C-alpha cells in the first residue's frame, strides 16, 4: 500500500461524538428506539440525512417521516445506525469521486443500492446476517474516497477513469495504481476508528473472499457478489448482473433468491424514474 494512503488514514479526524454515542447505544442489548432517537435529535445533520433516506424509493416507506423517533422506528436500530455512520463518514472524508467518473451523490446512491440488495437477498437466508451485511455493504466502498484522493494528487485521474470505465475488475485497476484495493483501504479506515473486528475482516476480504477465515468467508463472498452486480462503473448492467448471479451459483448460493432480489431492486428504480402526476 502506498505510504500516502497509509498517512491519509493515520491522520483521519475522529468520528463525531454523536456517532460514538450511537455506537454505544447500539451495543447495549437493553437500548430502545427512544434511546437512539434521543441521541439523533441532537444532530440536525443526521436527522436531515435520515429524512432524505426515508424519502428514497429504495426503502419503500409510504408514509412521510417527520421526526427522528418516527425514522428510527421505521428503519430499525441497525439501518438507522448504518445510515447515520455512512453519511458522517462521507462528510469526514470530503468526497471527490472524479477518478471513478461519478458524482458524490451517485457514489452515495450506489452504496445504498448495494446495501438494499444485500438486505433484500439475505433476509431470505438469515435475518441476523442480513442486518450485519447491510451495515457492511453500505460502507464497503468507503476506501474509494481515499483512493480517488490519491489519484487526483498524483494527477492520474484521466487515465485512471479511462481504465475504470471499461473494466470488469475494478480492484485490479486500483491495485495497478495504488498497490491496494478498496476493501483493504476501507478495512484500515474502520480499524483506525475502532469498529467491530468482525465487520473489518468481512470488508477487508470483500475483493478476495478466498483469503478470509472460514467464519468470515460467507460475509465477504456476499459483499463481493453484491459489488459485482452493482459495480461503481456500471451498476446493475445486464453484464454485471449475469457475472454476479454466476458467481453466486458457483459458490453454492441459490441464485434464484438473489435474482428475485435483483428484480425487486430494478422494479424500485424503474418506478423511481416514472414521471410523477
């Protein structure tokens, strides 16, 4: 890994007090939705991000959400924590995704799509694992922010973007420029912030699931399959979907369950694009 990226991680600012409090509440078995909402109510930015997420068709809420307690009640503790942390992380890292050929908003949208797909897929397999994977999927592309920053500083954005646009292996392109892939950078970022070790490991091996330990491998495989179907350069393209479904089939998943989840996500996106009356 390039020293410039290592140093960028070393000097990252700390997570906000609100995020630390959210993590504490989430870790308490006795904590309630009201406890989580009370913390969130103190942070207008997190409330704004939750309300924005709630209006997205990806979550399918029919009623308008007006306050923090209502948002936490509908999202649940896991999704609330994930969305709050995801938005805070992007703000801390000062997103500029030019080398990947997308805007910060598109980057956030792709992360949300990956999280939605993995949740809809895995809740049919194991609800507890679905909750864990939702959090990991929403954050797994975080390392791209630091890689993009390094590419810009090295004045290689144009050539990097050109290779990314046509690539079926984004991790390989990243390694050719910065000697490391997104999953490894993301893992180091969250290790720096003292996140849960299990989550760090599952993200670390998302670009190389075969390197993961047996108790982590399933999670890393699922993350890898979802980012194959929704890659940052051509999310939900026919080719990407076929690659992801084949990968799922090859490692022993019932690909029909995954295919149903993909179809559901495509339907949501199609409805979002329909003209409103």
